[in-house]
């Protein structure tokens, strides 16, 4: 459990940092962060505050879907937003395109590591992932269809609100799945093997 908790918190903090890199690069965000940024632009709230608020709202949709949150779910809803705001405050906003590209690529790569780390800890899905799996369970539709539908709606709404859609959005969409698929087996925490010892009376 110590390993799982440490990996969970490290993964969530790294996720917030990777998100900040993508925000500061200004070359496009993943669908949910396009929505978060769009809401932040309209409300004047920090993007991290919006991440937390949206996470709480999404958790409310878990109730009719009969999803049960875990420790990781609650930690996800709170820590990523806090880490993102702190990282955005600390990171410089680069002007040269080459540096922005480095920020973007680093953000995508670190996001994949962070995602594999917190999923691999097996302490509960994030609010947005749980919404997807809950809808899959209730509708019987494929994961691909449900995830794509959610992300298209989220991306379009965020773009209309002023969120940044660009090459970073495309790079993220094309690479995050394969990267997490590659990294997850390396970061998956497995249950210890318990060997039953039989004793015989003589």
C-alpha cells in the first residue's frame, strides 16, 4: 500500500506539472483541458480551480451510474488542479517556438508517465475516466465509442469557450494511448503472490 500511495500521489503531481507544460506551450491542449481553459477564460478562475470544480461536477454524474470512488478518485479530483496551478505559477511562459515545442513534447510524454503511474496504482479511476467506464457499463457501448463521444463534446465546448486547440491537441490525441499502453505494464502494481502452505498431521 505504501508503494501504491506513493505512486498515486507522484503520478497526480506529475500530471499537474505536465498539464502546466502544455498550457505554457500554448500549442494546444488535450480535450478536457481545452474545456478547463475555456471555462477559466470565461470566469477568471485559475485553470487548476476549474479542474477541481469540473472534477467535482463529474463525480456527481457517478451517482446515477452507480460508480464508487476510491482514494485515487478523490486525490485525482483535488491534487491535479493544485499541482497545475502551482506549476503554471513557477514555469516561465516561453516565447521562442522551439522552446514551446519542447514544452509541448515534454508535456505529452510526462502526461503519459503520470497517467500510467496513477492508473497503475489501482486505487480508483479519476472522475473523468470513471464517467467513461460508468457510461460503458450502463449503455453497453464500446469504450472507444463512449470515450470518443465524450471527448468530442468536451473539445468542441472548450473550443467555443476559448480553449486552445492546436497541433498539441493532435499530438496528444495520437500519442497518449500508445504511450500509456507501453508504460502501464511497467508501472502496474501487482498483488503479491500468496502461496498456501499445506500441513499434514502425522
